[in-house]
C-alpha cells in the first residue's frame, strides 16, 4: 500500500500596515504620491519607472532590482480619493508573491507635518508576509527621506 503525501502552504489573511510621520505638509506629500511619478526617487529597489495616464486608471511600470534579482512590476491606480487623500494601487503583473496585491495609501496631517499609512490585506504565507512588511516599510522610509531632504 502506497503512502500519499501532500505539501500544503498555509495562506493566512493578514493586514500589514506601516505608518510614518513626515516633516512636510500633507498637500505636498499627497500631490507627489497621487501622480505615481518618480518611484525611483524614493524606492532604492526601483531603477526606472514609467507612468502612463493621470488620475484613476493610471498605470506604472517599474524596473526592480533586489540583490541579484531583476524583474518588472506593472501597477494600476484603482482607487483615488483626493478629498480623503487616499489611493489604492493594484499590482497587475509581478512575481507570484506580489501579483494581485492591492496596496492602500492615505495621507493626513496639518501644517508642516503629515502621516502616511500604507497597508495591504491579502492571503500571505509567513514568508510573503515578511517580504511585504519590508516593502511597505521601505516605501514609508523612502518617502520620508525624499520629502525631508
């Protein structure tokens, strides 16, 4: 009698969220973020980005280099709310761990300071959860460095 073995990767619905305070007005940060322009200016893993369109439906293609790995991701702006300073990007095409991720951004604040919250709710493996946490943290710290220089 043979023994059958299945290897099942457990997927868990997880909310991953990062928040950072930036010494720049929320209007300045929002007006930069909402265009999807210049990802390579605040994300060190992006070597080049190209944006097509404006507003809802805008697409962005980013060339990524992570260590020795090089790949491309394609994103679409699927939610844009200027009154709430929030947007959602869907990663349409990317390596499996990132494909179909929706990343939510919101900007708030008064005067010379703003808070950015970036989050994602998705079924993650423990490994992909750590990767996404790292990416969201990298986005937050990159935006802070970019806007405070």
